[in-house]
C-alpha cells in the first residue's frame, strides 16, 4: 500500500474541513463573539504546530508507523503501553464520527428513517473500501472527492455574499478581549487534533519527504476556509444566534437565494458532508484496525475488521440525542484528555527521548 503526496494532501483536507466547518463555530462563538474569526485563525496556527510536531517525529522513523516507532524509542513493553490510550481514542473517535455523520444525514434528509439503518449502511460502505482497497483505495477516494468538496464550499461561500452584513464583525477585540478569544480558540483547535491519526499513515508514502509540506498545506487550506466560513456565519446571523445552533454553516446555506433562481443549495452541503464523512470513517477505521494488528503482531490485519467494526457501531448507538456525540465528546473527552495526552504529551515525550538518544530509524522494511 502506497500513497502519493497529492493523495495525502486531499486526505488531510477532506478529513479536517467538514467537521470543523459545520460545528466549530457554535463551540467558539459563545466565548469569542464576533471575534470568532480571530479564534479560528489562532486555532489554525495551533493545528499547524501539531502537524509540525507529528511529522518531524514521524520523519525520524520514515519506514515505521506510530505503533512501531513508539517501541523503537521507548523499548518493546514501554512502547506498547504508550499505545493503549490511542486504542481508546481510535475506538471512540470512530464511533463519534459515525454517530455524528448519521445524525446529520438523519436531520437533514431522512427524518423518517431509523437512525441505526443509516449507521449500518455507512459502516458497510466503509468496511467494504477498507477491506478491499486498504489505504490505497481510501487515498484514491480522497483524491476524487476532495476537489469536489473544495468547489462546493467555495461556491457556497460566494453565493452567500449577497446577504452578508459586514458590520456584524465589529467591534474587533473590544467586546470579547484576549481572554474570550483564547477561550474560543481551544474548542476550535480541538477539531484539528485528529491529525494525530496521520502518524499511522506517513510510513506508507511513496516519497516521505513530502509528508510535511502536503500535510501543512492540507491543514492550512482547511483552516482558512473554516475562518471564512465562521466570518460568513457571523455576518449572516450575528454573534449570538450561532451559539444556539447545531450546525451554523449548514443553516446559513439555507438562506442562499440568488435572483430567486439559485436556492436549496444546502443539499450540496449534505452531499459533500457524506463524502468527507466517508473518507474520514474509512481512514480512521483503517488506522484503528492496522494499528491494533501491529500492536498484537498480527499479519492479517483485515481479520480485525470483523471485530472492531461491530464494536464501533455499538458505541455509536449509545448517545441518546443528536447533539450529545459532538459536544460531549469534545468537552468531556477530547479537550481534557486526548489533546494534552495523545496529541501533545506522548508525541513530545517520544520526541524528547528520541532526540536524547540521537538516533533515528534506518529500517528498510515498510508496512504492507
């Protein structure tokens, strides 16, 4: 399994854009108000910093995945122990994305369809592409769907211009101040934390030297579009209403009307959401299955799909309402535990120990 630098760029962009675009505004505007766009800018910079840490660490061991070089750096048993928090993160992140994707499709299109039917259908499609195509198949899907996602988002933003009130972005910095902007930055930056999953992907690149530039460009493009999306939402609804909305950007698209002819473009947002969710679920399931197989020293990693996919589906069915998965996950699990431990703490620890040892891996074998 090999992927190119271009495929990595579209994977990063496709996975990061939609969840942040739809949900980060409501989590940020409560603290930052009309300065939400500033919080989004800072969150994007934090995302780039996380990418820099993860890629620099991974490139010291370009032939190994995160599971492998953790054991190379810390030793077999300590390295294997460090992976345990990532198992928890992988399972719950998969289930959260699956449930959130199904909830969005349910509320936007199929309100009379049982929620579990949507989730099972999504999971069947994801299992099929992971089992048959592996990472290469997922990367090709991203390369095909990524440009479509970009075009639809840009078109939606352009069609929203005629009903924007630029004065709703003022006063800048006066009401929220530095404290409010920083408080709003944290939940926005949390949406870029799942880039840690790509530490399991860089070893499959045909040209590992492209890992940093392609990942940085993917995060940069996503963060710029999220920034503009947040500004458009504020200029449409003001700084108060988005805080009470489930998906403010999606709500904004329902106001688009150009000459009474171009309307109902929200259906396109649903379509690209499905594209993004499909790619995200596929990649995350692959990382979960492949990483677990490496940890257990199993050669047939595909056999674990039939164990982990049902487990993810069960966890996805647990939340009782549509807002619980994303809000509870971010506030109660992602921000207090995953970001400081999995995304920053453990990679920094591995980086520090690796630098003290002063050696990087020169292993020639690559994961297959």
